[in-house]
């Protein structure tokens, strides 16, 4: 069973790459808004990671080192 089968439909990745060529006919404004949305999502997700306690990480069986590395990334890096 793929890992994605265990995720709820409401979950979203902590970081996703910006695809500048997602639709070549999109206006500059539409692409800029999409990029800002992605950056906001990354910043929010990384803020949430920083707020996790060690008990929560253990309960979710998450690697604290990997989470610390992800949370330390600036919002513009995927």
C-alpha cells in the first residue's frame, strides 16, 4: 500500500515546489499570486513544525532531526 493511502484527503504537503511553467498562458499576476500562496503555505507549515513538542513527535513517529531541518529552511526553499 502506498504511503499516500494513509493520508487524509485534507492533509497537504509541508512544502511543494513552485512550477513556473504550470500554465504558460497564465498572467504574471496569476503566477505571482500562486507563488505567494505556496510561500505562505510553507511558512505556516514550518511554523507548525517548530511548535511541535517532543512528545507529539514521538506520538506521530516523526524524526526530530528531519523536522528541525525542514523547519529551519526559509519559506522560499522547497
